[in-house]
């Protein structure tokens, strides 16, 4: 009987510890995946502009809960039929220091219209920062 209680106690402790570890891993994974996806999509927009896809500039516009890859001279004057909208997970928000919360990469060169950072924050724990410099280099920090 004592052996059974010891086994049940050890099993309960292990289950409790593993659920905490799994929860932290899930938060970290969600934050890392969102950051990597935004970084890659910024690079895609830059490369589409550099290559002259559809003979027009491409950019990315951000809100706190989603971001949009677009083509056009600005988000306001874009052709919305080419939009690709990405929603963020409910536990993730973002903010930027980009002018107008958007970055437009010049056609044929890929130079950004503005420089700054995009900060991705998880509601439980942690944040990541992505920077766009004046040469169009996008770095995940």
C-alpha cells in the first residue's frame, strides 16, 4: 500500500512539472514562430520589390493583431486584390517604430521607405524585436 502511494505521488509530481515545462515551451515556440514568419515575409516583400515583380513596389503594413503584404505605392493606394493578410495568434501582439506602421521597399532596389523596429510581444512571457535598416537588411533579434 505504501509503495502504491509513493508511485502515485511521484507520478503526480512528474505530471505537474512536465505541464509547466510544456506550457513554457509552447509560449516560446509561438513567439519564435511568429517572429520568424514576420521576418521572412518582410524579406519576401523586399525581394519582390527588388526583382520588380509586377513592375511595382511591395510593402508590409502592420496593426496590433495582423499584418498585410501588399503591392503599390503605399498601403492606402495599393491594389488590394494582391493583399496577403496574416493574422497573429490571439496571445501575440505587435507594435512598430516604423513611420505609419508600414514599410515600403523601392522597386528594383529594395531600399525601405522607413527604418525602425517591429516588437512582437506574447501575453504570457517574452518579446522579440525585428529591425529594418536603411539598406533593407532585416534582422531578427
